[in-house]
């Protein structure tokens, strides 16, 4: 999920990520970002700190409360204080514009790998041929897969 109000950067990010095989959801209505995150259930959020009329730091805190997806800040600010604030508010990584595309992609892969490792280990329960995934909200049996959207849980890395 991309939250970036500069349409040129946003569209560039979409192209880059789609070329890498990611399915991308791009926010264009910035009034309901948290609701869209809850609906889309993204694996990762790329979040611009300098959003028009909004504080990216406050938004990150709200997103962390709403969904379990890791957050990478993509921003043109580059002070150490901003970086510290971003990470202490629950950002998982921080990259400044203009970014190097290979570095951005490597960071995305690293954050996704960490978050998937953690959630796969913590969220899946298996017994008597039934596998329950709390974060995916799915129940697997020999007969097939059930989706249990109301059951999605949030997990945090420890
Ligand atoms: Ca911006």
C-alpha cells in the first residue's frame, strides 16, 4: 500500500513495485487512509511523512493501531531526529528521497521477510488436520479453505 501525495513519485513507485511482481494499492483519497488500510489489509505500507495537511508521524501511529502491516517511511526529510521519531513511532524502516531503487527494493524485501517470518510462526495453529491462521483469518481443512474475515488478529514483533 502506497501513501504518497506526490502523484509523480506515487506512480513511479507503483510501476517499480509492479515490475517486481508486487500487487500495489495506491491511496488517492487522503481523508480515509486508515479505513482504506483496514479494508485492503496490506502486507506492507510505504508512507510519505510530508503529506499535504497531515502529520505522517501521527498517521503512522494511527495505522499501527489499525493494522499489523509493517511501515516504511519514504520521505524527503533527512534529519536524524526525524528518523528516530519515525522508528520510535512504529516505523519499521526509513528511506529518504531521492532514493536508490535497488536499495528501496532491498529494504522492502527485508521488511516483508521479517514480518512474514514473525507472523507465520506466531499466528498459525494446527491440530487434527485443521490449520488456523489468525492474521490471514483463514481456516484450512482437507475440504478447502474458509475465510474468516471477522477473525483477523493483529500481531506484533517482539
Ligand atoms: Ca509528500
